[in-house]
C-alpha cells in the first residue's frame, strides 16, 4: 500500500526579499524540483529577518506535520536569526554540532591553502564561522557541496542557505535522500476551457458540483479582463478547469463541458496542460 505524499511548504527568509533589493528565485525553482518528482508545493511564506516573527512561524510549522524547506538566514551575522528561531520554536538550545564543526574547520583549511585567512580555529574570525554550525539540539546536517558549510534538519524541517548555488543542490539532496518513496505516486493532470461572456459567479455552482461529484478533483477559475497581454483572446473570459488524479480528470472535464453547454456560454477549448 502506497503512503500518501506529505504536504510540502516553503519558507523564504530575508529583508532583502521583502524590500525588493533581491528578487526571490527559490519559489519557482522549488516548484520545479518538486514537480519533476511528482510532488507539489502546498504553501509558501515570506518572512523578514526578525527573530520573533521567525519563531512564531516555525512554532506553527513544527506543529503542522508538513515537510518544510526554509531558505536563508542561517549565517553567522547579526541579521541571521533562522537557527536561533528554530531552536526557540522547539524550546531547545542551539549547540555546536560536532560534524558541522569539523566541516567548517575543513572549509577554513581549504581557504587558508588558497591564501584566504588562516586554518587556526582559535582566531576570532574562525570562531565566528563556527557559529554557523550551531543548530537546535538534536538536529542533523544537510551537506553543502559548494563550500562544505552545512545546513541542518530537524523534525521534517530542512534549513538551507539563501544562496541559490548552495540551496538548490541541497534541496535536491533532501528530496532524493529522504522522500523518494513519495515520488510519482499520482499522475496529476489538468484540463480547462476559456468561457466567454459569463461572470465568474455564474460558474460557481458548476464548480461546486464537479468537486462534489468527483472526489479528489479540484475545480478552478482564472478570470481575465481580456486585454490580450497573456496571448489569450482579447475578450473578457474565465479559464475554467479541473485538475487532480489523471484517471479522474477526463470524466470530470466532460462533465464540465456539459455544464458549460447547459449554461449556454460560448467557450474555447484549451490544449491539455503538460
């Protein structure tokens, strides 16, 4: 018997994202990485570099049972609060992880051989670097193939740096190492039509009927002012569709078409989503 896939959530941390100084690239990438494995993202949250806000968020997510990927805020500068907030949310101290300490020391040695700094771990700058290995008690490390400085995991929460070059291969490692049993369990499909000259409110009863008649199917509607900017017809329209288990989508879509015809609304078929 297959086990139902967990819900996946994404937390993106950083004042620079909320201020617009940096553009978030994690969201579309995580969606793509999950989709390539037959998984999907259930929710996403953006939060600034505020320890109280982060603690409150993680207190909620730790209690949710969801798998959570968190990007950013695990450095050692004063504006990095993710490690401490995760510990506070769990009511546990941050402690120096033994393996993380070794990896950070190796990184310092690598840099010293390149003529950048010293391998002496008693120096203040290297003691500061070791703070990046202080994780909530009981955490495990996430390997970082870029520069050895690890992320950490605890209770299905996976904390990686904000730098995409580090974060994305680390997220792939998390998925391929810990969640492979959930890959491609359900083939998800989507079918939709453009419905013209019909208010979205008039389509609601049909959507409700579809979801009641076909368990596991979601009905959706995307209204457009019809300005032609999206490559669609320059007429007001609603994209009306169904999505879910591929085995159920086609009969649900046929019921959708019958409902639209009953309404007498003009419509245009769209190619099946890939």
